[in-house]
C-alpha cells in the first residue's frame, strides 16, 4: 500500500510540493521550520553583506554540520567508550605501579 501523500512546504517564502509518508509529515514540516529559522538568523546577521544564495549555503552548511556531529556521536558505541575507560584505568594502574 502506498501511503504517500502530497504536502506543501513553505521555505524562504516559496512553496515546495513534496510527497512523503504520513508518519514523516511532522519531520518534514519541522525541517522546513528549522530552515526558515536559520535563514532568518543568518539573514539578520549578514544583512547587506552577502546575497541570499550565500545565506542559503551557510544554512545548508550549518544544518549539515549538525547532522555530522550527530553521526559522530552515534559512532561512539558503548563498547568503544568502555574500552576507553578500561584503557584509562590501565594507564592509571601502570602509573601508580611505576611510582612504587
């Protein structure tokens, strides 16, 4: 069953049609709001200094870097963190033993 339907997203004052699943609609609308908020934020900060295309690229870079940070955090698995803890404990033990 195809549960996709068409929604309209307004980004930077322009309407964009998008087909999405019903359970993804909230995410797409939140994403459009985030983009609009960032466009306003960067637009106010760099008003008269850079053009709209440059502001759009700054927003894309900002959002993409946030995504990359989240991916990096997900890559730090619990096993990796546990190994780091054990390694630090081992280093402390070796340091204490070398003082004795």
